[in-house]
C-alpha cells in the first residue's frame, strides 16, 4: 500500500543525504488546507544541552515551479561558421 498524504498531517524522515551541519537532519511533507508543504528540520541544543527541533516550512510548488530561462532564435547570431 502506497503512502497517502492526508489533510492536516505529514511525515518527517531522516535526511540520509546530509553532508554538512547546515543541511537538515530530517525532511518531509505535510498537507494543510489542500496545499502540500515541504518541511525541513534541524536538531539543535539549548543552553542546557537539551535537544529541540528548528523547522523550515514552505509550499512545495514554490521550489518546483521556478521559471526556466530560455532563449529565442532572435538571440542567435547570424555568424554561424557552417
């Protein structure tokens, strides 16, 4: 059975590709109000050494829908060497 992202819930999974401390310890998704959000989590420590989670949350479409710059034939030079 495939995982179904349900309204008002989400999941975090260990980031197995973490190579630097600046990268999140866990990543996942949540669905709120019909919008899918990407979640990143970092485990940090307070002044007493107790662990806590810092989260970054953004709409998933934000990352996927960035426009791609493309050229046109008008940008090409007529000086083609062949």
